[in-house]
């Protein structure tokens, strides 16, 4: 069977091509895998924040200024003080 023109050949090929699976199926990940990853990353974020809280408290205990701490955190001195002052044990 000879196609009439290039368009009909393309249409014939399209009919033979199986539909693509969604990207999540292509890489073998399910929704449950993604949710597990989210949960793990939230835990890691919480642990990192606790470590930062401890480091800020230690820096203040050792006499570092809010300007120095803010520079390390990449925030303004006012922002650092507002966020971490209440988290530092007296």
C-alpha cells in the first residue's frame, strides 16, 4: 500500500506509535515515593533548623553580635534578632 502524500505517511506512523506514559511512570516513581521524599526533606529541614538554632545560641553565648550572626545567616540583623532571640535559652 503506497501513501498518497507525506501527510498520510505521517498519519500512518502516528497510528503505530504507542502513547507515552506520564513522566512519573517513565522514571518508575509513584506518588507514594514522592510523598516519602517530601516527608524526609521536611524532617531534614527541621533538623537543620534545630542545628542553626543551637549555633545561633552558641554564637550569642560566645559574644557574637547580631550583625555577625545575621551576616552568617544571610539576613538583616533585625530579622536575625527577631527570629532567634526568643529561641535562645536565658
